[in-house]
C-alpha cells in the first residue's frame, strides 16, 4: 500500500513540474514577444485568469476523487 502512495506522489510531483515548466515557458514566450506593454499586461492577466480557473477545477476534481475513494472502500 505504501508503494502505491509513493507512485501517486511521484506522478503528482511530475505533473506539477510539467505544469510549472509550461507556465514558465508560456510567460517567457509572452515576455519576449514584440508587443506593447499594455497589450502584454492584458495578455498576462488573461492567461493568469485562465490558469487559475483550470487549477481550481483540477483541485475540485481531485477533492471529489478523494471523497469518493473512502466511500468505495466501505462498499457504499
């Protein structure tokens, strides 16, 4: 059982690393794009709102899965 938890943690850390790398890459791409400052700030704000929404959705999905897992173990 501990091995399964370790595997889940490793996958979670891998996904977090990939997500962070994508975020840094997207920010770098936006910052090096030839746009005016006001356009850049607007684009960054839009991307941040989009990322925040996706993150909140993912967190709620993970919480729902964790709430369902104990119910399945109990046979409910």
